[in-house]
């Protein structure tokens, strides 16, 4: 068979494995449904990249959508779908793209008449291809409506929602409603009889605007309170790391003082200047030596009375003199850095030390002390209050708070989908470490509420970190100092792997891998102002088959990092190919003794076991695997495949709904925001294939699910990759969508290249 033509081999249906010649006919099976043994359909399961499903559950695209659209009644039998003829149109099913008509060969007489039409067709095809080409990359112009635009004209003013109502700050200029009866006339109907916030905490802070208001609104539209429940949560801070109005105003007015950052940046600038001066001095000395050598050469050629011994003595004398100067300079520098145990300099050395001008802010006042030394004015800082060890001795990296990352299950920081409600779901299933979504340091320094919301921490997240992104040492260092003083986290992570063009072209994210000096300055600066461990997440490189992570990791290890996470793909690859775990293993050896976590293609406990057994990583980070099935953490800890039912999966969605209403709000704006993030998550959940349907275990993350009919209607509905079916699931949880509602997933775009 090896010497047969390829077309003939294809007709025979041979299978190839490695360098062996194996004849294996294409696997065919017939799907006979319950009560219909005569009807059968033949399917091919040898398609590459498609998961293997048991023959009993296989179906076609038309049959699948027919079952979803006409199967609103859950008692509908699957056998009814097999009676559908091939190619028969189904009402409500997804319209497949029409095939192009076959080109008919024209006669010579008709060719001239059709040249114009052909030109127009070619032009239309070219425009169509151009439009497709434009649609590649990031999906920036996807149709979507922001949740805050709902009820924009008929929204009730927050001053009226308060209990008791207070005076509106804007007065007559307020654009929101102040008449409760008028608001109730236009308010949409309630979504249910029970408010999660009221049933859990004893109070719903959204009052009459809540979409479940009838469960906690009494006579005269007053908000009811359950004092017993309120007392149980009285001393618990449910969500931390919120941005206060005072801090936001200070940041917007740029009045926040970055003491440690300024000191580090000044020191680093001096080091850079000294290095530049040293390079300039080296160049001048080299030029002088070259001139002397040239002069000596010319003297020898002219036979001047200069001996070799005199030349060597002069050179030695000059070298000794330069070494003495260097030693004297180093001694003078070391004298300025010597301090006693009480934090004061000796009297002899105080005369030679020149203090720099610094300011210390207490509230809004800046305190300065000036002394006169000779004819020069010296400004020094006055410290207010008692002198502590932190004022004298700087914490070393080994003395900072340490975290044991060994063998922990780490939920990756996920943009858009890695929100607080989703992290609560994963935490409940056994995630050990959670991290907030990527936050841009420039927006944090500006005090943007939307960016600070990414730093919020639920009280159930016992080991929690935040991830920041930036391209320059000054902004990153200042942002780290700001977070170190105002939020409660266990570690801070620097994003060096973001592939988004908006971030990459500004030098941040994956762009830092090509700017090693800037990356080291950022790591050193952030680490100098933090009291918690610092971690970094990187990729294998920027371009495909050009790995550079092994060159960066030793330098980052020497900067005092506590952990490095390596995603086994490059920026150019995105998710088109499998993660390179062999390269991750090689980098883990270079990072030793610093722990290194591997990331990529973990979708089962077998994948996690293989990663730990075959590589030297300290643990695994799980990203898409947690989005596809958040119970993966339970599977890894219990070492089993969980054949979770559709009802259990729906209960998970109900918990996400409740957590979303608590986090984003139970009013119309909060409901629609919860719906938006639920739909984003459903675009990943639909890729899960139930364990009982698989022909072989486990499911691979790079295998796409075929069309199949689940064991019940809900399981089939959750397997749909149609947006309208995701919207229907959201309506089962959050009520009907608003008019003119459109949704397209944020990630629903082609890869980078």
C-alpha cells in the first residue's frame, strides 16, 4: 500500500501511524435510536481534531439544531429526529451558508457578453475577501450594548433609593427620576419571588430598584430588613480592596506621594548616569592609551632614546595611581553608607556627607529641615513620630512574607471571564490560589473605578493576588507602592505574556520579553516597594519557534522573584498549537531553586499528573480548563473523572447568577451585567463533553466537540455553540433579554496570525 497513489490509498481508507504501514478501514457506525431500529445514519469519526463520541449520541448539524429548536418540550424523543430526510429544511435551525453555484462553461459567442458580469463578480469576490481579511484579529467592533445604557432615561436617582431618602446633590439638574410612582410604572416586571441578597444577608441595598423587590418591599415602598441575618454578617468584610472616594480624588488630583518609588527611581537614575560616565571614561582612557601606543610606536620608529623599561614603569605608575584613586573613591562612598545601630552617622562622617533634598508629607503638609554647612544650604527630611526598624533597615527579599506555592492548584488570571463570581465558583471546587484580572497600572494610578474593580477580593479567597501590566519602570513601581499601601493581597504578579496588540505595541505584556533591561528594572523596582512576594507570568517567546524564555528566567531569578509561571506557547501561536511542556521542563531546571509553574492544555487530572511527573515544575496553572469545566480542581484533588449531570451544571450556573447579582447588583443594570459575563462564560462551557458520552477518556483541550445529542434536553442545549442558545440559557436564569439585545463573545475572533 505504501507504493500506491495517494488518491487510491484515500479510497481504500488506510490509516497511517509513524513509519509503519497499517491498513485500517475507516470506522463507520450506525446510529439507531430508541424505538427506531430501521433508521440509521452513517458517520465518520476519523476527522482530525474531533473528540471521539460514542456512536449512540452522534448526530448531524441539521438534526442537532432541529432538536434544539423544536425540542422546547423536554419530553420530545430523540428518535423523532432520525425521520428527517437529508437536506430537508428545518424551521428555526441555524442557516448554513449557501454554496456557490457551479461555474458553467460559456460558449464563445457568450463570452464577450459575460466579460462585464465576470468582472463585477470578481470585484465582489475581492471585496468579500478584503472584508474577511479585515475581520481577522481582535474583535473590537463586535455588536454589544453596555449594561449602564439600560434604563438610562428612566433610572431612579440613588438619593431616593437610600433608607431614609436624602437630598439629591444635583438638585434640579439631576437627569434621573425622583418620583417613585412614575418609576414603578416604567419598571420591568420582577424576575422572581426571592432576592438572593435579602435571603443571605438580611438586606438588599438596591431597595425598590431590585428586580426581585417584591420579596423585601413592604407597604409604602419601604425596604424590609432581617436584623437577625444582618447581625451574623456584621463583623465580616465580604469584599475587600474597594476604591474609596478620598483615595480616588487624591489620585485624580495627583497628590499621592510615592516616597519609596521616588527614592528607588533616583537611585536607579544615578546608577545609570554613573554607568554612562564610566563608559565615557573607559572610552577616553582607551583613546588615551591608543594615542600613547601610537606615540610610542612613532618614537620607536624614529629611534628616540626611550627604553622599554621606562615605558613599563610609566604604565605601571599610571595604573597604580588609577587604582589608588578608585580605592579612595570606593572608601569615601562606603563611608557615606555606614550607619550605627541607632540609625545615626558618626560625627566625623557627618561632615563629609551631603544630604539630598527630600520631602515627607503628613496629610497635606510637607515638612523640610534646612541646615547650613559652610556656604551651602542642605535640605534634609524630618521624620515624624518614633523611629522604627522599618525607617532604618530595609526588608530583604528573604525577610518578606513567604508563600508556599509547591503543588498548589493555581487559577490563572483570566481577562473578562476571571471575575470575582467565577473565582468564587472555582474556589468552591478546590482552587488553592486565585488571582484577579489583568489591571493596567496607568489606569490604576489615574483612579479609574472600572480598573480598581478588578482588584476586589472576596473573603473566601484565602490566597489571592493581583496582576498588573505596564511598560515602564516608573509607572509600575509607583503602582506597586500604591497597591502595597491600600489593598490586601498575598502576592503581586507582573504580566509579561499578554498577546493583545494594544498592550504589545506599547511595550507591555509580551513586548517586555524583547526589552530585557526594562523588564529587569521593572522587577527590581516593584520588588523594592512591595512587602509581599512578587511573581511574573511569561510566554515562551514572541515568535513561533523562537523561544527566548530560557534567556530571561535566570536574570529574573536573580532579581528576587518568588515564582515564575510559564505558558508553553508564544505570542504568535496564541492557542493554535499544543503547549510545549518539554521546553517548560527545561526552563524549570534553569529556574531552580526558584519555583516555576507550567501552564497550558490542562483539562483533566491525567494532564495535571503527567505535567508533574514528566517535568520539574513546582505546580500547574489552569486557565481555559477551568473555564470549560470549573470542577477540574475537584477532579485533580480526588483523582477521578466526574461524570457531572446537566442538572448539577445548571446549579453551578445558578450559583454564578447569585454571585453576579451580589457583585454587580440586582437592579436592571446589575442583571444585564451578570448576563453579559454569563454569556461570555457559556462560550467556553459549551466545549465540555460529558464523561459518559466519550468513547475514550480524557477529553483533550485541542479536540473540538462534534454534534451530539445528550442524555437529556438540557445537556444537549448546553452543548450548543449557537449564541441564541446561550441567550436562552441566560433567560432561564435572568429572565427575558431587553429589546434589541445582541451579543457576540469577546474571544470570538481569529487568532493573531
